[in-house]
C-alpha cells in the first residue's frame, strides 16, 4: 500500500534502539567487527549519510549504505569500496574531501574520518542488527501483544518479605520490586509533610494552621484517613484535579491567530469538568459526555456543554487554504483524542504510516472519519461561530416555559403600545405647526404630551398616559433573559462527507476511500455504525467511538487514565510518557501495578475518588521524600519508588498559595465567566492593541483561584506562564518545572507580589498584634504550616530590626518580611 | 554536537527525553551522572559555590559556525519588493494598465489587476551595481555587504498565519520561535541577559502578540523576552521604587539563610540549590541589564550614524544601537520590529504606498545602514547575522480601483541577509517581470530558516526536539537545505 519512497527520513530515529530483524543479505560478521560497526560506525552513518544513502526516501547517486551487500554494489559512480586496496576506496576519497566531497554540508571531524577509514580497512563489517528500518512496523500478532495494547489482566499480588509494610495492594507491588533490587522503602513522612503533601495534591491549596493543629492533635489511627475524606469531599478538589484535565484537552478561552477572539460560553466547559469531578462522575460517562454528549440516549445540558471539548482548539478565521485549515482542525481533534484518551500518537500517521508504532496511515483517516461530520468552529464572523458552535441548553420543559414567558411579555408590550398609541392618536390632530412635525418622532411624544397637560390634554389622560409609559419602560427593562447557551459540537447532518486517505496529508491528493474504524492494532472488530434518520442532526459516529473508548475491554483507556492518576499523585507516571503508550513511549516501571490499578479502576465503577483514596492511603504515598545516599546513587530517578518524589508547586498552586498566605484568596466564589487579574502595562504592550481582550476584575474577583483566570492564548498571565503553566495550543500531558531568573525577578520586584505582601502584612499585623516575634511566627506559619524554630523567628526579628535601623517604617519592614516569606523554598516546594 | 549521538535515547537527547517524561529540571540536574556532555558542563552559580547550571548555558554547535548571533529586523506588515529592492523596469510607464496576473491576498484570489507603477526611482549602488529604490539611500550604500533573496515564498498571505510562519516555521501557533530554537541549540553566552530579546515598535506589537516569540512546546525560558528601548528594559527588572539596593540585598541574604537551612535538611536536592542560585542570577541581571541598555556610553557620532539625531529615525535607531550592544554582550538572538499595531502603523500599505512606505523606510533606512557600518567597523559584522524582511511582500497590482495601495503577496517577495558568513553584493532567485511570483530558484521560509541555523553552526536537519511523538524540527519533518548561494 505504501511504498518506501513515501516514507520520510526519520528512519534513523530508532535504529540504535529498536531491534529490527536483520536483513538476509548481510553476511555474518565476526563479533569484533560487528561490535565496532554498532558502536563506532553506525552512529556516524546515521547522523551524516543515511538521509541520502539510507535506502528509504531518496537514494542519491544510487548508493545505499544500509547493508554490506548494497555498499559493495556501489552506486552511479561505480564501486566505492575497494576490498583489495582499501585505502584507494572512493568512499575514503569522498570523506577526505578529495574529488568528491561527502557529506556535502561539511567535512566530518577528523576522529570520525579515522573511524570510517579503519572500518574500510577492516573490510567494512556490518552487524546482524539492521541499521535502518525497512518499512513501518506491522500490525501483527506481535504488535497486538505489545504490553500496552494487550488486554488488561488483573495480576495476583506479589509475595513480599516485609508484609507489615503493605497497607494496600499498591504497596505489595512497589515493595516486591524494592526487595528484589535490595532496597528498603523510605520511612514514613512526618505528619506535617504528609498533610501538606496530601492537601496540595487533592485540593491544590495549603492546609490552614487550624487544620495542621487538629491533625497534629489527632492521634487516632484513622486521623489521616479522615483528612483524606475531608479533602475528597471539598469543592476545591474539582478545582485542582479539573486543571489536570484542562491541560490534556488544550483548554483555552480564545482562538489564537490575528484576532485571538474569545470563545463564547467556553467557561461552562471548565465548570462542567470541575462539577463532574466533584460529583465523582464515572470516567466512562465523562468520556461519553465529551466525545458524544449530543448523541447519547439521554442528552442533558451537561452533556452538550461537555462536547465543548471539540471547540477548545485553535481557529484560523481567515485561512489561506480553507480546506487545509479544515483538516488541521480535524487533526487537532485526532491528536488530542488519540493522546488524551488512548495515549496514542495517532497524529504521527497523517502524512505516512507511523514511523514507530504499528499505525498505518489508513488508521489515521479511519479515525478521522468519526469526526468528519463536525462543522468547522465558524467561518469568519461571530454569527458563523454562533451558528456552528452554540446551542441553547435549556431543558425542554424550561424551553417551553421560556417560550411562554416571551410570548406573554410580547403580548403585554403590544397591549400597552395600543393603549399609548390610542392616546397619542387622539392628541395629534390638536397639535399645530412645528410640534405637529416633531410629534412624528416617537421620542418627542412624551415631552409634547406633558407640555400640554392640563391644556390640550386633561390631567386625567396625562396621568394615564404617563402611567402606561412607565409600565412599558419597566417591562422593556425586564425582558425575559435569553436562553442559556453552550459552546458545543454540531455536525453537518446525518451524512458526513466521504473520507479519503490523503497522500502526504495533502487534501488535494485523495487516495483510497475509508470508513470509520478503530486503530487496527487495538481491535479486529470494526465499528457498527448507525443509520441515522434523514432529519438527524448528526451521524451518530462519535457515539460509536465514545462507546468503544469507554468500553471495559479497551485496555489502553484504563491503563492510560490509571497512569495519569498515578502521575499526579506521585509526581510522574508509571509510564513517564503519559500520553505516549506506543513503542517509543517509556516502558512502565511497574507494569503489574499499572495493570492492577487499571483493573481496579474498572471494577470499582471507573470512579476517581475511590482511586485517589487508594493511592493516597497507601504506605507508598506516605513515604518520606528525604534523599538517602545509598539508594539515591543507585536509582537517582527513583524508578523503584524507594521514596516519595518532592516537587515544586505548579503555576496555579504558586499563585493560589500566595493569595491564601496573604489571607486574600476568594475561595467562596466558584464557576462562571473568567476573571482578569491585572497584567502589567509592559506586558500588554506586546499586543498589537494593548489591553485588547483583557478585562478588569474587581479586587474580590481578581483574588479568585487561578483556574478561573481567563486563558487568552496570546496573553498568558505572567505569573502563571513563568511557573510553567501548560501551553494551550496542544494537549499537554506533563508540565515542565523550570528554574529561571525571570521567576525570581517577578517574585521580588513584581507588582503582584509586592501588593500581596502588603495585604499579607496588614493581615498579620491585625491578627498577631504589635509584637514582632508574634508577627514573624504568624507569617511563617502561613507559609510553612508549622511551628517555626526559635532561630527562624530570631532571624526574622533581626531582619526587621535592621530595616528599622535603616529608617524603614515598621509597616514597611513587616511588608518586606512578608515578601521574603513568600519567596521561601519551603513555601514553594513540597516534601 | 559533533560526537555521534550513540548514547541518546531514540534520537532524543537525554534532556529532551527527561522533559518529555516529566522529570522536569530538578531531575535533570539530579542526573548529572548521565554522562551526557550537556550535563558534564557543570558550572557554578553566581555566588561561586552553589552548583547550578543555567539551562541557557552555552552549548557547542554541530559544526564550526560563521555567526554567533542574529539580529532579525522584522518589517512587520509586509514591505513591497518592487518598491524597495526588486527592480522591475518593465513596470515603469505602465501605471494603471490592467494585466493578467494571478494574485492572492486578503482580497482573495484574482486573475488580473491594475499595475501600480513604483513611485520611486531605482539607482545602482556599490561595486556590485545593485539596483535599490530611493526609499533606501543610506542602505543602498551597504549593498556590497548584503545578499538579497528575491524569490522568497510563504504559505499564507494573511498576517496572523504568515507571521507565525516567518517566526516559527508553521502557520499554526504552538510551535517555538526561531529565536527559541537557536537558544535551545546553542544556549546563550551571557547569563546575565536573556538569550532571546524582542524589541517592539512603540506603536504596538505585531498581530498575535506574544505568539510570535513564544517557545511553544519548549520550556518557557526559551521564549523571547520583550525589551523596551527606554525606561526599565525588562519586566520586573527594576526594584520597586521604595526598595533600595541595600534593603533588597538584606532581603536576599536573609532569604538565603532560610533557604540554605531548608536545603541542608533535605540533602543535596539540586532543584532547591538551583532556586537559591537563581536569586543571585536575578540580582546580577538587575545591575547588568541596565548597563547593557545605557546609551550614554555611546558617542554622538555613533548615535548619529544610527539616525538618532533625526526625529523620524530616532526610535528605530535607538533599537538598532541597542541590538548591537546586546550582541556585543553575547545575546544570541535579537529581533527588532519596525511597524506594529494596525493599518499604516506598519508596512501594510493597502491604501497609499507613498505615505506608508515613505514613512517606514524613512524611519529605518539610516538606522539599518548605521547598524551594518557600526558592526563592520567594530569587527562584529563577521559574527553577526542580520536578517531583513517581513512576513510576506506585496502585489504589483492595486488592491482597489483607485489609489496606490497593494495587497499581501506570499507568492514572491524579497528578504536580505548580511554579515555572519554571508556573501555580500549578491542577489539570488528572481520573480517574474512584474514581481508577482517567484520565478527562478524559488525559496521557502524554511530555506531561510535553514540558512540562519546553518550560519550559526546548527544543522537544520539535526536540530530536533522530541514532542508529540515526533522529532520536531524548525524546518519541518522533511528537512530543508540552506541557501548555499548566499554563503561565503
């Protein structure tokens, strides 16, 4: 189906790693020669030669260096290797830049020339490991049995020696690996570290001093369990875990490109995610809602809002090539859906068969066909967006009621208009001159009528007239509000366009026609597509996809989500590449544990909270994060989970914690349209029209949690982007954690920080009184959630004393200390 | 890296792999044992003791570079090639003639149009005899140092997507800017300044704002830093007004005491150490960056060379002079925008060519000529690559029934390069007799990008970043050859 010529030269990518079978035409090489080839020669060929002489894309000069046989055959210039007189080989001439010059873009370093010279002198040995892949991976029994693709089998719990350490099955799997490697699990974390860890983990906020004190005082065996249950029941849980999901679905509230326009009602999707998590909605339903909420048996406002999933991406409202733009939009959906729900980089086979995974190009277009009926987000103007991507979400009975209200409102207005008109008609003939003309304009009428009150118009008629007009004014002001609308998916109708494989991804180069289908490596069973009614709003295809993704048998779905839960609790996934479970993904560190979690998740009704509970109650989770020299040297990456992974706060946690510490955070208000915290003018200056699309929120609004901050693609909030918030143009499975000087500049000099430090200081002064020691203690409590040591208090007091000696007023000294406290590593990092 | 990538994981560097895998910077620093040469270069933080590697520390190029740094003079809005450097004698005397010519701009596809004869005379300059329009009398005198590429093409004739293409190689947002790629590949030589600086036209930023200097899927420290040509150059660089240096120092010292105690109790966690060192780095930046932008150290003669003594060229002249000071101090990539905001505030001459291009060329002619001359006399031109151009060019025909305005044109336009191993006095590629579309040797934006990377010692096909299941490249998965005709 696909000729090697169609393949792009990424072939060298995996050659050093993946054991593709050897080609038959290679002679068996002696061991030393093979080793020399693999270790020294092959990397040079891969880096400098194969892109032209690799036998895949274009074979320049007819020379193919991928096997000894083809090398000895030579190319258009004849033989390039002279086995009898190796030094005279044309290949050596070329790399020495004599007659021919290879590689053309620059002479090789001397060391590499020497390696190749030695190799030629050795008689150009190859090894039995192939040097390049010939053709894409096949969809065969072996591929289907790849660890990620095969069915999940619930493994038995492994036997361990230190049984007392095992609090739940998670611990058994972790401990078994530790024991096998001769490791001990780290001791338990202290109570405060554990409380901070779990509180941030589950709700993204620090524990309050009262919560700390209560936990320290509670010596009951289930003290920690009670904390976990309290946190899981908190409404702030959805605000924390919703953010993880929003990263995956490239959640943003604008379209990017020139106008970067706001997406109408997009925040309802964010609220849907938060609510779903707080309600502990089963994940299978969460999947169905988002992929096919409009095609379910029971369509609800929530399920319509959930399909906003399809509308979160970029939108080019004046594409140079509209057809290509449509396929780019579909690609965004294929990419996000493939990686988010299935951990598959389906997107890699848009132009050619997947280079790494057993995903033929055809599979891409079969997958795309599920979405092909989706109308583009809009054509250009807002009306087109409204037409293609907005729907009212009132329930039928609400809509009926609303219709009645609107009809009644109109009837009353009409009635009033008639009465008012009747009086005006009576007056009009009595008017004279200019007034008669003026009266033609309705706006002038009340003035004219009132002028003649008691004259042409009786007081009685006038007061009636005035009453009628006031009533109408009031009625007009209180029109029934428009029906609630949601940003959502819509389709062109029951019959989507036909889908074709596009050669090299080019919309003009149609190949074979394809029907919707699941990735062939995952299942042999094809989808059963419904035959929609002729007046149906959509094809029903996405429902079929959603049911397949959410089905209990879909091994990838459950492995991927179980791994994501683990990733966010433990700092990294069991599979580190949490959106790539393909051949190039990182293999699981604990495959049995992953399968056990996947199976447990399914059997407990695909509900998140039970899994959170299981994970955070495990002894694995409760381990200390302290480094221990021996294990650290042997397993610096902590692949064995011998300790807990310490971490820096995420961008949202940084901002929310600053607001929380200063006592300023507005936790009460959840949901609704997004907020606009102040952005410095220097940053706004980067826009083509500074300030455009960034509103102004009241101080109370601006102090809400970061998940409610407006996500404008071309204008991220500086503090969030500085601390590595997700880039929103594509799905983001794992965030960076960077350390850069601009963070420190913003944290010390930035307006937001200095303002918050002021609020913090005022609050501390109010609560702790005038004693400087008490103030320092209170401030440190807020940022570290523990009783400070005498030394720490002393240091703070001394700092403020010195500032006072420099003639800095007490309130300002206190404010500076608050600023310092907000910069502590202990504030920014969790053990 | 000239050494084979044998230790790399599947073509990724260890570093990329770890990022992809979510280990983050902390874990990367932790894995100094990995043996990668990236990690072997352990530096010491500003305080002299804490081991800290700035992620922007310099890295070796793939091969010996011709240029160390880039100044990209971005003529936002799209300067017209036939009115500037692409001389079309065939257009003269044909004003208002209707001709059959295929065009595509914001007004859509057209098959004919009314010729707008260029309103400027061209004359020959230099020993190469290059024809340059009277818009650039000063720059004209520098043609022997310039290589013109007349056959540029791009994928979109719309500002938003074309800007992204010229800046990041793709018409879709979310991809790292050229400056991010360069810093990713080479790091930067001065740790007290950002490695990728963007200076905007005071009238406003370009369309899509920060998307044009975003690091896309790469970490945020690789994104462009906006630098202002007056006042505080970088966001949050200045201490708040009421905080003295002594107070800030006291704050940082006390902070450090707390942080070191905290770190000691947690063994040698490099992420904690990095954050401690980071405050010192920021402190140094505070004092260093203002010096870099302090033009009082420059002579009047120099300032005048850049046209700072004339009102119209004062701002761009200042920015060009700043650009020189920045590359002198080891900043890797500087982008200066001529034009911003909307309509005639940039080179987007839809209505009146004479007004629009007269203004923008007037603002930039002397500063750019001054920059080339100044770099040259300081011996810096050889190692500084100057890139000039917009996101596309303009059509030879009129956009409207009357007037001289021209619509966008991505079928053919001119960009030029100078310095940094670029051959002077050459012109490569051509457009048709009206300058409507590339004719001989058409080049795409990716070839320009490949050329820029190549001059910096980076192989455009080997500068890769693993993301979304692919080894991503600035020049696209299929790779691109640099334009060798313009190289020395």
